[in-house]
C-alpha cells in the first residue's frame, strides 16, 4: 500500500461492529437516533441488522490516525486494494485522483457516495477523486463489502463506500499539522477548520461549513532512496544466441541499464543497416560522446537482450526522473444546510467546492533502439536518432572513421536530460450542489427527494514535451553554401524558418539550448469536463405487521445524466508529441431506475431463533446506451441467541460502461517484447479507443457470515464473512504485451485471429515478425472471479487505570482469477499489475490496532501485515514445483516475503473543560524505516501500491475546539 495511505490511519472499526453500528449509530453529538439509513440497506427500521456485511469507521478513529485525505480513511482496511502507486505512472486518463477499490476488482466497480448521494466523477472513466472530500467534515464512513447494485445502482459490483458528513455540529474546530520523512523530504502541511451553528426561530436552521488545505512537496526519483539506487529490474535473454544451460529465461538483478545504450551524451548503437562495415565488424558501435564530444568507449557490462547489468557510464534506467511521490495541493470545502419548516418537513442543501493539484516529473526524451549481440547488429527504424556523415556537428575524428570505412550514417542512442524533463501539472476542480426535501407521513412513513448537479474539470498540461517532427529536423543539421549551420530542411529552400539546429554530440553540447527548446518543445494539454445531473425520490415505511413484527419497505425512482467533453491541443491532435497524444471526444448517457426493497420478519422469540429476517431488493435500470437490465438481492439474518448471529446474501449486480470506455480515444507510445525474437520493439504507437457497442458487466455475488459476541468474554466481538463474486462480460482492454503474446498463441493454435488483428505488422507471423504499432479497444471479453474471507475482531479491557482497545481486520484473498479468450490467470497471492487499474493482491492482508487511553493521553500502535506473494503469475520461479530453467517463462526470483509495518500515533488533551478542548498529537509511520522489497523489477524497482516507498514519516499537529 502506498505510504501516502498514511499517517498510520487504521481501520478502526469494530469487528463485528456492523451490528452495533447499525443498531446504535451516533450523531456528531453522540445522541442516539431512532432510525438511520445504513448503507447495507435502504430500509429504515430500528434495530435491524442488514445481511450484507457493513463496516463502519467512526469519527474518533479518523481523528486518531490523522489521515491525509478520504482515501486514507479506508485504504488500510485489508479488503481495499490501493488504487494508485506513490511512484507516478501518468496515463492519458489522468494522474492524481485517488479512489476506492474493493476486492482488487478495480476502482470502477466500487460505488462511492457522499451522504447516500452520487458524487460527480473526476474523469471520463467514472472514478471519484477522494481528494475532493474534506476529511474534517467526515462524521463516519460505511463500507458495504458485497454486491449492492439493487439498493444503490450501477457500479456497486464489489461494494459501496458511503461518506457521511457532519450535519448537526455546533461550535468551531481547527487543526494544523506539519510532517516530513526521515530523509527530510516529502514535507507536508495540513490545516482545516469546521464551523457549525444553529439559528433562526427555535434553532430550526443549521449550518455546518468545513474547509481543508493540504500540501506536500515533490520527492525526486528512486535515486532519492538507498533501495532505489540498487537499480533493480528484470532482464531477458534473447532467443539467439541460446542462453547458458541451467540459466532461467529472465533474471531479476541489480544495477540494470539499457543495453541498447541511451546515455546522457549519446552513444553509437550501430552503423546504418544499408552499409557494410569493414571486415563485417561495426567499427562505430560502442563509441560514446563525453563532455565536448570527446570520444569514450561504452562499457557494455553483461548483456541480456535489451538490457545490461553493470553496464554503461550514465546509462539509462527505467525509473530515472519519474517522481517517487508527486507534489500535491488540495483546497476543498463542504457546506451542509438544513431548515426545519415543521417536524414533518425539512429542506436540506449541500455544496462541495474543491481543487486538487498534482505536479510530477516524468521521463525526459529517450532515443535508443534494439540491437542484437551479434557482430552485425540490426536495428528496427522506429525509435532512433539517425546521424548522417554530413552532419554539421559531427566530430572530425568520427567523420574520418566513417569516410575510411564507407559508412554513410549511424544510429545514436541518447537521453535528453540536457533538453529537460517533461512534467505534468494536473488539476481537478469540482463544483457540486445538492438540494432536497425530506419528511414524514403518518407514524411510520418517511420520504425524501433530492437533485444533484455537479461538474468536474480535469486539466492536465504537460510542459517540455518533445514535438517529434521538429526534433528530427533539428538534429539533422548541415552546413549551407555560406558555411552556416542550418537544418537540412532549410539547406536549399527554407521550408521551416523556425527550425533551430541541435548539437547532440556530448551532454550539454548545444550552446543554443534555450532556442532549441523553444522550437522542439511544446505543452501538451488535456482538458476534460465532466457533468452529472442526478435526481432521486425515496419512500420508506411499515405497511403492515406479521406475527414476527412489522414488515419494512423502501421504494424509489431516480434519473441520471452523465456527459463528458475532452479537448486537446493541436499538436496532440496531429499525434506529433513523442510520448502521448490525447484526442478530443465527447459522449453522454442517461439512466432511469426504479427499485424496491423489503424486510420481512419470519420468526421472533421462538426456539433456536430470537429473530429471523428476510431482506430482498430489486432494481430495474434503463440505460440509453445499452438498454434495460435488472438487478436483485436476497438475504437473511438469523439471530440464534444473544451470542450468535448468521447472515447471508446472494445478489445480481451490474456495472455499465463508463464514458471513457464508450467514447474515449487517445494515442501514446509503448514498447513490447516481440514474442518471436524476444527483443523489444522500441517505441511504437499505441492507439486506445472507445467501443459504443459495450454492454453492462453482470456479476453474481454470494456472502455468508457469522457474528459472535460471547457473553462469557464480555466486550469481545468477532465476525467472519465469506464472499464469492463472478463477473461475466467484464470490460477489459488488453495490455500491449498481452496482445502481442496472445497473437503468437493464435498463430501457434492455427492462424492469426482477433489479437493479431490488433497489431500493425509486416504480416509475417513467424520469426520475421515486425511490429510497428497496435490498437487497443475495450470489449466484454473477460470473466473475473474473486473469493475470500473477511475477519474482524474487537476486544477492550481495563489496564493500570486506563483502557486497552484491540481491533483487527484481516482478509484472506483465496481467488482472484482473470479469464480471457485464451487463458486463465490466478492473481490472488500476487502483486502483479494487469490493466484498467486491476491487479493482484497478496493472499493475506491484516491490520491490528492496539490503543491505550489513560486519562487525557492516548497512544496507538498499528501493525500492518502484507503476506508473501508472487511477483508475476505468468512467470515460474525456483520456489514453484514445476520450475524448469529451460522454460521461456522461467525467472530466478518470483516471490517477495511477508512484510510487517508499524505505525505509532498518540494524542494528549492539554485542555478540556467547559466545552473547550486543546489537543496535541503525533504520528510516526513506518516506525522501523522498512524498505520496500527491491526484487520486484517493475521498472521502478518496487510496487508502491502495497509497500511503503518513502520510509519513516513524522507528523506533529494540534487541534482546538470551542
């Protein structure tokens, strides 16, 4: 889990506390309420315990852990999979938003609500940015860890996260904290205040306003940490020459650089393929350019295909310049207003205004290509710098060698650090309002109606992006008839007067770099505006009673319209930036829904059943894009005795395709390993498009659990809940590498098919295959299954004049299988990245919180456990029973060991009397400064989703209230 899931925030909710939280939820003033909507159900019924497992996180637990944002409130519940790594991996869908992902099934399958209302998404993929919910306004969080589409609508395939905000708060609260890591970076400041007041006749009006500010500084690339300086990555033996006997196909190793030589000052990869070097030997290969263009020999190290170990002076590594943690700034506010016209009618409004900014560095320009290890290296002309013999900046000594050996041109590999790094500055701006009425009819009926309108603008400029066509003109410099250095395009006829010639021979060799940047660099702009309008009306009540008690019902109708418009700059539209090129698109859909839910008591105070309740729900949804679909849920709770309760549900759930999947389009660059030659393609074009023919995903979910509250052990609560989810027709976009690998599988099975049609190739599906580019489009092609068990426990007892609270959560992820058209892969027990935000998860994840309160002081030690896991399920390591180094998917390391992280926090009430309170607190995360496992070889050296990448972090703060 990313260490920004921070500040030791633990999921502190009471195990098996679902029952207690549902029976006696508290307001901000800890006053008991008679009925409340619990996210596991829509019905209002005092004392009802929903059959769907529901976890509640209280306000005191949130304050104790001092979370950075709303996602930190939930991310350490083991059933959540962190949705974003702390190592920035920007994509055209956007960078910066953080979101909820239950069960590792993807954040698009977890429905996020605020006070039971939908929240406007931050991007076209439908994901809500939890940065935009102020943590100081969160009163409690409810998490339904089971299918809930029938009750709450589309997207609730894996569950629902519902953030309840403060409504009846009186007074003023303020909070200020400062923090940094033990490496004296990642400095952060967080400040917030909450103001609440009741006014008007008989205090019928209530206003609560909360605002929050947060800022953290940028942390440089992985070289800012000792583990990052190990430069760990995976190297692969090529198909030819044959690898040594007993050596696996792939090696995870330290100090890995690119063998295709991309250095700061440039290095010659090889002579142009249309020449014949003297004696069959390329006399240029391996010459690199030092300061001032001085000749140096390139130390190759031990070469493995496209990579090398301990090779190259200033050779390139995959994660150099990628921010280890971005700079983040948030300004966000939320206002709740209520006015009671009468005891039977209340008007309410909510306004959410916020801005989240993320700045990150990404890779500078890289130019290199694939070379073989033979004496006559070959190159694929897709990603290179082609230098001709008449280049004006060519050193004299090099021109002499080329003339002597009749070499007309060569390929250069180079990293453009002197050109500068590209950087992104993404922002999310949200404006959202809710208006509504609620009231009562008679003694048992309650109703509410509301309308929500929201807009989110995602704006992402990337500065210093290289314009590919201009770059190629710039470095192709020659002398004109007057002896002046000019771009070749202007040698005879001036066709591009703005072109500025560029000297690439040596780091910082160009004396006119500012002018060069002005010509070859531009700002990529992606601007996505998302609108959502949503209206809903609900009616709940108890129409009649049976011998076992009242029958409770809930009915509702809703209408929703979502639409998106994305624009981009002209250069992106021409697909001329070297990295990515977002494309304009627009689209919309609307949904009309009607639902009903009921709770029917079947037994009451009989032998072997204090109560037995049946809970059922059904929803009919009509999508403008894909037609009608029905979802449903059936569940039961059986209270055997005070000590023992069973619960179970079965449900049909859906997720409709989002606007990005339907209409999005983008172009970026990628590289894949050619499945025949096992060599990298170099940089190739990847086009990602939408698919308007997509249909909703359909899921079947089962849960079954037990809750124990043994009277012979007072204050002990235990629960265990089994879950199984099967998603049919899951929407998936295959990774470029999976597309290429599956193409070869098709050919092996008989003939090129679907996957081969997605590749732009020379058509030779054999050892001569050349891949020029590929297209990826989402389809309803995948089946996914998830299965496991959630455990919760709480116990408290007195000790030495104080109180000890023990709370633990654990999840066993027994199954997380992805089945596509050609394969079935088990991702439970792995930490692999898949696609669309999906990925593996270790089999065991757990959090234990040990809190001790003594008078005005509280200290807490949180222990987080991340179980041992495979690195990549597609590879076979020595620990596997079927390991054979001769296999093409063998690897020397394919497992990381279990990890324990310890987080320490505490608070002390300096003053507490007459409604006034002053408190100081501290947090130390990753107390033992545990490094992440370096063996992963992901290109960034580790996995920032599960493992802390920044090291020990300190935070000090103070709160006041009156």
